[in-house]
C-alpha cells in the first residue's frame, strides 16, 4: 500500500461532533484512571516498602504511559501514511502488520479483530463489575441503617434499571458534567478515608523503606492494573478539539498522569504507614465500618462509580456501532439503532451480574490480557512493523528495536503470570473441591493468588475487581 505524503497532517482533517476541550479531556482522563483500584495501593506498599513503592510506582507508570504515547503515535503515523483523518486502534494494528514483515501480512486482518475483542470484552466486564460494586455497597448501607439483609441480586436489578437513562447519553462531551461530579465525590470519599489514615500513626521507623524482592511480583500485580484504561484514553483523544495537545511533555495525558501518580503514592504511603502488616486487600476493610463518616465515604465512592458507568461502556458501544453495525454502510436510523444497542448492552450486563455477581477471577483474566496486550505488546509490535522497511526507522543503534523487544517481553510476563493467577482462582472457585484440590494447594502457597481471593470474596473489596482500569 502506498504511503501518504509526509506533509499530510491527520489532525488538520479530523472533524468531531461535540468535541472535548483540553479541560474536558483532563477531567475525563482523571475519571477513567482514578478509581477504586487506588484502595489497594497500601497493600502494594506492604510488599515494596515506602521508598521502594514510591520509586517503582513512578517507574511502572512511566512505562505504561509510554506505551500509550507509543500507541497513539503509531495510530497517527498510520493515519498519515493512509491520508486518513483518524485511524482507530484496530485499523492501525491491521495496517501496521500489512506493511511489516511478510509473515505479519497473513494475520493483519485478524490482528484488528483481536484488538476489538480485547477492548470490547475488557470494558464490558468493567461495567458489569460497576453494577455489582454499586449494588453491594447499597445493600451494605441499607443493612447498616435498617438491619435488613436483602438479596444482592435485587439491588443489582435496581442499579441496572437506574443506570439505563444515564447510559443513553451518546457523546463524551455530554458526559463531562457527570465526570466532574464523579471526580468530586470520589475525592471527597478518598479524603474521608485519608482522615482515618492520619489517626494514630506509628513511628515511621516501624515501617520498611524497601520490600522483599521476592514479593515484588505481588506489588506489580496490584499496581499495573491501577494506572491506565486504554480504551477510554483513546476515545478521549479521538474526541478532542485539539488532539495535538494530548501528547507531549506537558500534554493532557502527562498532566493527568502526574495527578494520578501523586494520588496513588499518597494513598499507598499513608495506608501502609497507618496499618502496616495488618493491611487487608482493600483499605476500606481496615477503617471502621460502623461509623457515619466511613459509611459516607462508601456511599460517595459508590455514587461516583455509578456515574462512571457510561464512560467505561462507551468503548464497547463505539466498537459495536462503528466497527461492525455501521461500517461501510449508511444506516437509516443510526440513533435509534444505537439506543437499542445501548439498552441491550445494559440489560445483558445486568443479567450477567445477577447470574454471576462474583466476577473477580474472570475480570482478573481479562485484566491480564488488556494491560499486557493493549498497553505494551500491541504498541511495540505496531512500531516494529511500521518502521520495518525503513533503513533508519529504528533510530541510532536501533534503540527502538531493543526498546520494543523489552516492552514485548515485559508484556508477556504480565500476561503469563496474570493469566495463571486468574485461571487458578477460577478453577478453585468454580471447579469444585475434588477437581481443584491440587490447584487449591498451589493457590494457598501463592501470596498473589491469596490477594485475588481476598479481594473478590469480600463485599467491601469488590472494588479491586476494578483494578484493571
């Protein structure tokens, strides 16, 4: 395929209905990244130490955000070469493979479908857990007030019904007010938790500054899923009025990331300093549960997650509508069709949550795939393919080649260990006592698997099922 002119600038030809301003994009970015996964950061610091955790959190975030930068730059380069205003992630993946090594050409189309599948399933899973999370917190609050134990599935059905009107908002621009409210509520809830963390702090010398290197994989297993949300990040960039301001040293993505890192570090340090070895999978399990302010923090975070549902579900709907239903054809009533798809999406997700309210193991598996593939492996493969036939495409000393190989290897490690942990937990939970006796024994000897189990089995800690965002 012939390459486009080097003078072609995709940004100059991109037209977006109801575009996002820089502030809108920044607010939406905070909402898509800052979530309840932050509640597990203190536990991560238990295994890394205060100084070690802070340094590793910054390094890990830099690596993942570099993957996002690399991904978007490859998408822009694919758009430039094809002289298209915008080339989506799947389209860019397919194009990159088509101009890469000869063996990649045979799987170029399949690679695009693979990206669609990973993105769509990951965000669908997150929305299901959102429903379960909000329903569980509402059930607990009702039980604390009226001492009534109502079936969780009733709350799931009610939450699914209430979220439906909110999910009918079709454009990211019109979701910004909800994202602002969600951010405010989320941070007020976090501040209440931090107030508890500042009470009764022990001597700083009682805490480790550096963790046990053997337990660092547990740390990474927690942190990796709390930093990024690829699908929503790409959707925000695609809807910006000035997308060229998204990247760069002082771009919207980097500025939001700095805010995210600071929040994660503060929560991690203070939570570990306060509770030390007594930390649970979620910091909410350590603060008192029978006090007004602790209940208030839980309610605020639940409402924030409720308001975040449309933002997370946007990616899957966008894939269904633009990549499959509306691709290469004119729809007579596109809005009506999209509303029908959105209603069906909520109904299926709600029924899914009613049938299987404990989705932790499955989502851990999806999370391992989404982070490792979307953030590291796919962007590195795209860059390697795009510049494969250019003599100096990999830079001086072919540094891009070696850098991308490292990213792929890191992604494979995350994929392998994350998938192993999730599958073992799924077998242990759904396979029955006789079928999973040997696996259960291995699971009990693996600290990371114990964390996953504690996370998905405790109602207060269902938030950690969202750690993949």
